[in-house]
C-alpha cells in the first residue's frame, strides 16, 4: 500500500510535463476548430497514438500507479488542453477499463488491442449502459441479452443512448439484462465485435459542449455475439446470478440501483477532468485580469475581481485534493465509508461549472465571444455535473452512505 502523498514523484512530474506539452502544443490549438466541426478529431487522436498517449500501455500504467495519482494527473493535464478532444482521447480507456475489470485474460488480450487499433489506423471504443428510460435509474434498463444454448450465442436487443463513441467504435461494450427479476444484479456486460450485423448508430446528438466528442444512440437489433463475448464468462455469471437469487429469496439484501452504489472508484477520474477545465479557465482569467485596464489600472486591482480569482483558485485546489484522496483510496482498496469518490466528483464538477462562469465574467464582453476560450470551457464544464452520475445522484449516494437511511 502506498502512503497518501500530495506531491508527485520525479517520474510522475516527468509524465505530467510531457502531457502538458502535448495538451498545450497539440490539443489546445485544435480545440476551437473541432468544437465548431462537432466531429471526432481523428488526426489529434492519431498524434496522441504516435507519441504513446493513446494506448492501453499508457492508460494501464497510470491506472495501476499505486499512489493513485497517475490517472487524476493525466486527466487534469489532457482536459486542461480541451475537454472535447481529451474525451475523444480517453473515451476508449473508459470502455477498456470495463473489460480490464470484468474480462478474462483472454478477453483482455483479444479485445483491448482492437479498441485502440494501431498508429496508422486508430480505432475507438464505446461503453453503452444508459438508455432512454434508464439514465440515473440504471436498474430500469431494458436491453435484453438472451442465451441461445444450441449455438452458444447471446442475442442482444434494445436501444442504448448517450454513448460516447457509439456507432463509430470498433468495439462496443454493452450492458444488458440477463435476469429481469434481479434489478441491476441481473445485468451483464458483453463485447460486440467490429462489424457485427444488427448494431447500428441511431441519432447523433448535437451538444452544448464537449462537441469534439461523438455522442450517439446505439440500436441493437437481434445482435448475435459468441458466448465468449460475455465478459467474465458464463460460469462466473451463473454463480453470481445464483448468489443474487439466494439473497433475493432470503429477503436480506435489497436489490440496489447500480448507479447509486457503484462507480465510487471511477468517479474521481471525472472529478480530475473537471479540475483540468476549471484550471484552464482560471489561468485565462488571471492573465486577463492582470493586463486588461479600466479606470486607468488593471482590473485585478479591484477587490471585486481579485477576490473572485482567490475563490476560484481555492476551490480548484480543494477539488484536486478531494480527487487525489479518493483516487488514492480506490487504488489502495480503502473502503469509501463517506462516499469519498462521489464527494470528489460532486465538488470538482460543481467547481468547474462555477469557475468557468466566473472566468467569463472577468473577461467581460470578450469572455462571451468565441475569440476567447472561456466561453467554450463554460459549455464544456456543464457535462461534468451530468455524466457518470448527476450531482443530485452524487448527493443521494453521499447522504445514504453517511446516514445508512434509504433517502429518496
Ligand atoms: C455527453 C454525454 C456523454 C455520455 N456518455 C455516456 C457513455 O459513454 N455511456 C453511457 O452509458 N452513458 C453516457 N452518458 C449518459 C449519462 O451518464 C446520463 O446522461 C446520466 O446518467 C443522467 O441520466 P439522464 O440523462 O437520463 O438524466 P435523468 O436520470 O433523467 O435525470 C434528469 C434530472 O433528474 C435528476 N434526478 C433523477 N433521479 C433523481 C433522484 N432520485 N433524486 C434527485 N434528482 C434526480 C437528475 O439529477 C437530473 O437533474 C453520457 C451523457 C452525456 C450527456
């Protein structure tokens, strides 16, 4: 177990500086263009692949860093560059983690390389859980997976929505219901291999922010995948379902809503993305306030502006500390007795929304235009309080964890 530290070691500092260089030199200059185009920035993903940022190796190295600071540090730097482009770069990693966490060694070895493709032909992956009627309420998921024993195949039917990289992914990871009686305990995850008949992209969403990241519906119409595509394998699933049925029969453990009980360990990563966007906007505002003059002096000479910057920086640093604590806890297997993962995501995402709004105010009319990046950053920041569990769901999880009561 690694002791909690607030300081990056020399190796981490080197990685951070390297990522910052990529974010400053490659991502940030491309941000406005891809935001306008509202398309996946394939050339930027390819650049990231060339230097080794877009790869399983890089992601896994940060993911398994025992200090827990690898992922938050990487997310903060990339999202400092631009949130939409960074999400296009790390979106595959989020799908890959689903396979790393639940897949067999063979599944990991077969599918993760296909999620990334290679430097000359980069690919992306998608994680499809949300549905039109199952957002926060994951337990009401309807997409069904039925086992066809004669052919050793699973048949998937349903509609997924809001899938990052949905429809353009080489590999889709799809969560589906295998036993409707068991609520979220009756869900399982499946790999849908490239070019599988029956999987198609539905509506592509036109969004408020993170517009360089592709978000779409994924329609599953009699999609047949081999038995080997069930993550973790059939034996493990059957054991898990049998245990869940026993518990349900005994009336002991309530079948809980997955969105409210899980994700505690992955939420700090989203908090770190929010810290990156907030820090980017704060830096632009600080520079601007020092150089913009009104009434014969820089606007930062006014307490009304300077105090806002003081609050912005204080909240960003506080958010980072919550994120680092939760990431350290996750990597070192510490129990989240106060829902510290949700806490970090809640505070960091609300901070990003607030700080980017304040940055617009400090830039005045310029802040409101697309000549300056804070307008985009403010639009981008709004996603952090929505995906990976909304702020309300984070509060629900925290309140239930603290009180032990079934708060609604
Ligand atoms: C850009 C983008 C990318 C995404 N990427 C993915 C992805 O890759 N894969 C994936 O599976 N999903 C993805 N999502 C889905 C995302 O996780 C959901 O949008 C989110 O969980 C909220 O679900 P919903 O949109 O259905 O909102 P709803 O659940 O309908 O919520 C609407 C409002 O009601 C509030 N609310 C709901 N229940 C309660 C309650 N019990 N108490 C208090 N308030 C409540 C919510 O907080 C929210 O304010 C993405 C979404 C977006 C917008």
